[in-house]
């Protein structure tokens, strides 16, 4: 009987001590290659449709975690990062672009479409980016 409990305890310790390895994350070069080029906000929901607020803005994502938003001569520099299920954006305190600041949960991620939703289940925010 003691051996059974000892084996059970050993298994519990083994499984709780395991951490997610870097092999579980997408390769940074693959993510940057997918993001290469200009993106537009095709849909933004924050209690109501606010997509039109981002009309004329073009987003780009460079290696090293640099995000750039451009509209005419306006340029706002921010940051981005991605893990397997998160896409984190920050444009600092810019009055409009700070609405995009979030630890977004990835719904879909391809070369032509990125669909994100707020990682807080109590929020219904959504951000869709397209080419």
C-alpha cells in the first residue's frame, strides 16, 4: 500500500514540476515572416463597433518586437510579442492606439488574417487585422 502512495506522490511531483519548454512556442522567425508587410484594423469591438476609429492606419511588425502604426505623416512606435496563444501589443499612452494595448488571446493567425480577443473572459473586446 505504501508503494502505491509513494508512486502516486512521485507522479504528482513529476507532473507539477514540468514546465512548458521553448519548443512549444512558435519560431520567432516564422512569426515575423507571417507578420511581414502592412496590416489594417479590419474590426475592433470594445462594447461597440469602433473599427472606423482606425481608418487610414497601417500597422507593421518588425523583428525585435517593434510595432509601427502609420497614418499619413503620423507615426507611433510600439511593441509586440507573441507566444503560442497570446499576441501582446502596446502603443504606450497614444490617445487612440492605446486602445489596442492588450494581452490578446489568439483566435486565428495566418498570413492574411489575425483574429484576437481579450484574454479576460469578462471583456468582449475583439481585434481583427487583415491585409
